[in-house]
């Protein structure tokens, strides 16, 4: 953490990434020598949504303060940032699978703008903003890797909302109002996962995991602690101000490798009998889903299953070279160990596959 401040603000603190980041701030990152020891004086203020239970956060540390609010309300953002001069803000909140397409812009764009403007007003020093791979869309050919110079080519409403958010962030940084770092993670995995990831494991076990096309398309993935490492480094490295970084595992994985790895672990280490089948669909299935998804979103509607199917035959892969060079990022956990920890977390929590 920036040694000039002991105050940290975290949005989306009960989300998959948010709670993992709060745990990393309080307990350190065991896999990273430089980040192993947490700062004992850190004060963490967390934003959660109305109706969410903040007791899980308070259990982590008595130095955690919980604020309830909605990014869409400027006054809630102001309460989060009150008396936080010089603080570090981690913005992990966002919506990926909304009920209505308009929520992409209400939360991912307008919510982020409300938050940033409140942070500027309060004198927050640096905002580390979580974006996505979606502003760049899908790779133009199968062996291509996105880097920080890749042009915008947003994928659907989510990608457009995150692109517009990035532009709003950059504008405020360029005006000298606040230091910012944009972090682009792809599909992430690991402990604290939501039910949709557990469902993915169940589908693999039951032989219903979809392989669209030949399954050789590459996907970058980010183990949750690798991603937390990237966020922490982005808050600490002075020259990161104004920059954008892709944060993912060292290399991308094919869809076949991802599903084969989870299946092998389920069977050999977690006592699950697997069907050893795949739900094989032609590449055309994703293209049809893409057209349906685009039509629905244009009408203001959204369907998670159709959207996910539209991406299943695509290559979405990035290079982390710049983060390694400029941040000192070291993605030490890769697919097999990360999925092992994901499955072990489910077992420890009593979550049935």
C-alpha cells in the first residue's frame, strides 16, 4: 500500500473480488513475498448494497467500517469518501449480468462517475478501477493477444459501459484531478466464487459443460489472488498513475484445458464421479446466440445464458508483460492449483458440486 496513507476505500466489498481484496488487505498474500505482511494500521471502509449483510466483513477485522449505499446515488458515494483525504480507493463494484441492459450504464458508467467525483471532492489520492476484457471485445484471430495498446472494440452493452467508464476515468486523471490506474481482468476464478461458478463445476462433472466448436479457442483467466496482487501493486507503484494494465494468469488456456483440468481434479482429488462427456455444439451456435443477444440488448433486455453462449467459441486472451515489467506483477498461481483451491473452498464451505 501507499505508505502515505493508512486509509483504504473498497466498493463492491461483498462481491467475489471485493471480499477477496479485503482479505488480502487484512491478511496479506501468502504467495507473494513482497505482499505477505499486511499493514497492521490499515483502516478499511467498505461499500455494500442496501440489504446486504456486512457482518462477514466485520468478522475479518475490527478495522473494517461498513457503509451501505448505491453507486447510483451521489450522496452515498459522498458518504463513502467522507474524510478520506489522501486515501486509496479500490473500485471493484459493477454489474455483469443485469436484469435490464440499461443497468450496465446506470451502474458501470454513471455509478463510477459518481464515485470518482466524490473521491475527487474528498481529496482521495489514487483510484484503482476494475474494468474488464470486454472494452476490447474478442481477439481478431486465434493466436492474437491483447495488450495495453489494443484498440477499443467493445463487446455488447457490458463492454460499451466499461469502455465509457474507462474514458471517464482517463479524462479525470488527465485533468490532474486524481491519480488513477485501470485494471483489466478477464474471467476470474478462485475462492469466494458466486453460485454461477459452482454451477460450471457441476456441469463439468455431469458431462454438460459446453464445448462450442473444437474447444481450442483460448481464454485468459485470472486466479483471484493474482488479481488482488495486481490491484495492490497498482495502488503502490508511483509510475502506474494514468496507466491501464491487463492482469491475468501468465498464459491463456484453451477451453478444453480448462474443462479437462476441473474434471480431473473433481475425480482424482475430490471424490466426484464424472461423466467424461461434453455438450458439443457447432461454432454456429455461438454466432446465433450472438445475434439473439445483440437483438435482445438493443431492445433493452438481457439473458445471461444466451450472452455466455455467444462467447463460448471466442478467443479472449491477453498479455501481462507490461504489468510484469512496470508493476512487478508475478502471477504465481496457475490453472490447476487455482482450480484446486476453488474446489477446496467449496468443500470447506459445505457447497455441493
